[in-house]
C-alpha cells in the first residue's frame, strides 16, 4: 500500500519524539559514565585524562565492598524467599477451598502499591514493636514484603493460564498432589518463577527508601552511594552510579527477554 506524505511526516515525527525521549531518559547515564573515566577542570572535559582507575579504586574501598556484599545477600535472599512464597500463595489462592482469598491478595499487593516511605515507616514500627534490632535480616524482610507482589503476580498469571485438564490428567494417572506439583506444575511455572525472581532481584538491588528505615547501621550499595553523594560528586561516585545502573539494566533486560512471548509453532 502506498504511503501518503502525511503518513511519512507522522512516521518521522514519531521517530524524532522516540529519539528525544530516549535521550532524555539515558543522557544522565551517559554523562555519569563519561565523567567516571575523564576529569573535568573549570567546566572543561579533559579527554586526555581517560582512565578506568576510579573503577579500580572502588574495589579497594572497604565500605563499598561491604555495602556490595550486603546488597547481594539481601537481593538474593529476598528474591529467593519471595519466589517460594509466590508459588505457595498462588497455589493457595487458586485452590477452590481458599479462605479470605481477596483479603490475602490485598495484603500481598499493598506494600508494593503504597508509597515506599509509608511501607518503610510501617516496617520500622513493626520491627520496633517486635523488639528486632535493625540489621541485614530486617532489610531482607522488608525487601521480601516489597517484591513479593511482582513474583506472585507472574506466577499467578501463569498458573491461571494452565488448562485444568493438565492437573486432572495427572490425578487420573495416579499421581499424588506432591508428584503433580513436582512433575507437572513446577516445570510449567519455572519460566514465570525465574522471571519474577529476576525482577525481584532488580527491585531489591535498587531499593533505597525502604532500606533507609530498616537498615540501622548496615549499609546497602544504594545507601552507601547516597551517603557518598552528600559530600559532592567525585569520579568514584560516577563510577559507582554507572556500575549500579549497568547491573540494574542487565537484570531488567534479562527479565524482559524471559517475558517476551515465544513465537508460535509453524503449522505443517
């Protein structure tokens, strides 16, 4: 079909707007990356000072390494626990005899939908009333509650898409509930569990506001970065910002690749 001049103008305008939006979104990332490898003096970029030594310096900073270790522990633990809870809760809410299904669903989604400052304050009050010292454990609990909604939604959507005859056939063939879960349901839910875990990992890795309420004297990488920025921007801070953004983008792209619908099988 022939395109009119108006169609071409609309296409060019759409492309221009898309490029502009991408520039606005990703320009700060590019600026941080550039300023992490070159020096700026009197507002002038000195390209001859190009070096990666600021990235090397980060690995000799004990506080950054400790914060990175805490972040990794919190992200992996919270994503793992949230994935297990997501499967259990999704199976329960889809069970025909489930009690208080609507109330349970609301409790799962509420911490994610509320402003992070409200969720963080609620977790702080809860930990104080439970006489729990703020530590890595309280951060893991807070992050698990926060990211559970994402993992639960993905698992539930996949579970609801499975045909009921799949489970009925398993029972008809003599499989027990545990065998049906292990050999039938979990293999079909594996991709959604993995995708939810990656998204939960990404959210936990970047979470700052909730962590600030429940961290106590412990530091995660976003909190360490926030503390470093209080004294001004340095090449080390730009290097750390770049690394955090690259890791977050890598996790998000991995999750997006798993979420991408697979092609339909070709017909004979």
